[in-house]
C-alpha cells in the first residue's frame, strides 16, 4: 500500500481547528488552498499567502503535532498516521474545491492526502502543487531508515528557513526534537504502492536548490494521469520566502487551470481523442480496434505520411505484407533512430549519437544478433514452461487477496500490473523491493508525450541503479537472467553493456504483457460469449492467447525505422534517411490474411500476425507473454464468477500515447 490504511483515526485528533491555521475563514469560498509545511516547519511559514490570493480563496496551513498550538502533543512518527489524520481533518472541507500545496516533506504528505481523498472519498483536488522534493517512489532509493542523520545535517535546512534559529541556540534546542522526529519519519517512508492521481500536478523548485534537482521534480510527471508542469524560480531550497508573490500567483494560475507552460515550465497531459495522432489512434466506437481510418488506408493509401509527437515526419505502413517486409529487412531499414527512445526527433545535422551500450535493438545486424543469441535461452519456450508454476502461484496469491477483500476491486492495480511485474523482475534478477521505484521511471520512458527532461532524468536514475545491480550480479551471480549472463558471457560483456541489456529488457518486459492482460480481461468482460468459451475450456488456452495478442496488438508500432537507402513500398517512394513505422494493429487485421479479423474469436486457428514482431525483431519475451495469458486469463474468469465493470466503458481511461497500449484502471465487481 501507499500507506493508505483501512483504519480511521480517532475523531479527537482530527478536528480542522487543531490541524489548520486559517487567518481568514470565508463563509462561502470559491477555493480552499491547503498548504503542508516542510520537515520541522510550522503553519506560519505560509502566513503571508492569504494576503496574496484573490478574494474568494481561503488559505489553510497544516499544523503538524509537536509545534505551535500543538506543542504539547508528541510529533507523529509514521507517514501513514500523519496523512491519515491530516486527511480526516480535511473531510469537513470537501464541500468546496480544494487544492493541495506541499513543500519538501510537505509535498509527500500532500500527495498521500490526495491518494486518500481519491480512495476514501472518491474526489480529487483541483491541483496538487509540490515543491522541493522528488516523487514518493524515489524515497525507496534514499538512505536506509535506520541510518540516523546527525543533528547538524538536520538543523542546517531549518536554520536556512528560519534565521532566528541560527541566532538563538536556545530556540534551536527547543526545535530539535520536532526536527529529529520529522526527519526520521521521512527517512522511514518506504511506500509500497504509489498510485497515480487524476489531478494535474505542478512541481516547483528553486534554481539553486541542491536538495531538489530538476530530475527529482520531473519524476512527479509519473504520478499523474492528467497534466504536469515544472516551474523553476530563483533561489535555493527555501525560495518560497523570497519569491512568495510570484509563487502564489503561479499557484493560483494553476488552480484556475491556466498553467499552459512558459519558458521555464512545460505542461503536458493526456491527449483528448481529437489530439491523438493517427499513428496511435484507436476507434472511438471500440477501444480494442484501430481507428476506422485504417481500413480505408489499407485499401487506398497503404503507405501514408504521419507526424510524430516530436515533430518528426514518418511514413506509416498499414498492410501486413509491407509491414512484414520492413521489419524483416535489416539491410535496408535501421533502428538507429530509436537511440534515445521509441519516438525519435528529426535527425540532427550531425547524425544520431552512437547506440547506448547494451541497448541492442539499435545495434547493427551482426552485433544485434550476437546479443540476441546470448539471451535466447533465457526466454525460450522451455524456460517459459519452467516459470509457469511460479506464474500460477503469483496469480493465485493475488486472486486470493482479491477474494478476501471482496468486491469491488481494480483489476489493474490488484492483479494485472503486479503479477507480470513480479514474475519478470524475479526472472531478470531485480530485488522485489525495488519494483515501485522502477515502475514509475519505466512508465515515463514508455510515454510518447514530449517530456524529454523527465525521460532524461528517468534514464539517469535507471542507469545508476542498473550499474549497481550489475556489480552485485558480478560479485554473486544468481539464478536469473543477469546472473546467467555474467556466468556465461561475463568476460565478453562490459558492465555498461550488461546494464544496457537489463535496461532494454525492463523497457520491453512486463508492461506489454500487463497491457495485453488488462485489455484481454476487459474484452472478455464485454463479450460474455467469448468469456464463457474461455471459462469452460472450450477455447484452447494456446489459441486464446494467440488471438488476444493479435486482436489487441498493444504495441502499436514497436520502433521507428530509418531507411538506409531509397526504397519503394506499395508504390510509394521513400528516400534514404526518412523514417518508416509499421502500424501493427492495422497490419494484424489485414483482410488479405483472412476474413473476419476485426472480430475477437478465442477459438480461432492462429493467423499470421506481427504483434510480437518478426524475424530479427521478433519479441524475445513472446513465449513468456503467451504463458502468462494462458495462466492468468482463465483463472480470473473462473475465480471471479459474474465479473462485470462497475463503471461504463466510456469512463475508462486508455493510454494510446504509450509504448504499451492499455487501460489505466479496471474497476470491477462480481
């Protein structure tokens, strides 16, 4: 869990008058802005904000136990308790729109309160505004919780925030117990689950803040399914004191929904249906189908220009035979353009940089083949059979938990994400306690929105983490992919190459399986006839898995290729250097293959498809994906009889602008 507990705190500890300092209580506010202070901070840190907000806005500053009017109370030692009680104190204020602002430790507390508002009250703040602290999932990478900071390390930021403490040793002595308690609370904070919220997030930092880098603040992009912006202001960690007027004005602009980016910040968010580019667009009538345009394109213009989110132009191939040719032809079509991610920018005048070590899908054919040969035994059909009992155990364990909790459930959070993720991380050799921190950085790298700064930070964190993992594997090779590579090829592969291979496997790994599994369950919930064929065993598991993979085609194009020479595809001339992508959902429904491919048929004899790539670009994890679908899909349908959606399908959020198409949540009952 995030720390969201089922228990409710005692009412006496949660009355708003004790938790909130409000200089002006308005009878009918248009907006309530709730501010959460830093570690050791007091509610009076936000004393001047009420004078700077528009009429109709009420500012409330949270007063943590152990300070000001609550000095007789012991400080709280658990983030769960702090967020539980703060959330309970706000419950009486939900009759008006609410925005949450948190600085440093307060940013994490504000996030945890936002999660509780969603999960306990079914509501969301108009905006979550976070300052001077990275996203919660980064806390897993911090110092061990039993490693106490010394008093000098604790006191220095407090004295920077409040110069009176620097000039008065007596005042500092009085403040130290609270400072120690808050720092211990934050160091012990290790969230197991860090769900994305639906509110937009705006992140703030001081330009000279050594404690909150740009990478740290960009990490918040992974925490929202809505819009995001990073704003940098002059100053250090406590820039709020000197930049109060500008900060408050920007906060109010964000609360009004006016934060559309500027020279120091970029707003990004989920695309509306009309804004989804053609190359990833799905049907408005059915989320499993490619957009209706593709049937016409296959018939009339099988190769057409499209624009990528980076502004680059590419030729899009829509027919099966043409797409198969492009994917298979390494001599004429290169993967080098994908060196920094799946959606390349226009080629720079100096050309693309060299491939990242170990990220072999960008390698030239000979080197690409060398690395694939090393990895093939780790992902063979035989290896998938060995892993099948473990997949069954994980699936049963999570379904047991769902059954114990009873309906309702979110199948994505409770089953679809954790089962493939745990199996894949065990296979690769990643400690399971690191799953949360990796998941959010990988999600950033799967995102097709132009969020280059966030993705660069995610790559840096991932590189640093994987280098440490490689060092551990070299010292003590385990019975996993990294350990086997070290044992068999450790003298051939450098540490950078091993880390790069691990990076590529993580990026191509469980997200595609989870995307297919989530959409498979949704498709069968919406098609009771097909579901019954799976449930009662009339659909062979191998045919069912292959049909779901083909029909859903969650990887829309795999990678963007670059023509190495002038070529012609379906009578369309393509010049050397131009980009080419293959639209796999369209190719996999090409009527030239068979009739009726727009219809899901779990008993269908397997039809040729490209959902798992082809040739040298065939998915290494194909057998793992098939096995997990065979294990998981029938189990869910049999264990949860009468499975049904709790919301109309129109209210579900899908992810077309993502390397692995899927559904964000799947609220169900049974």
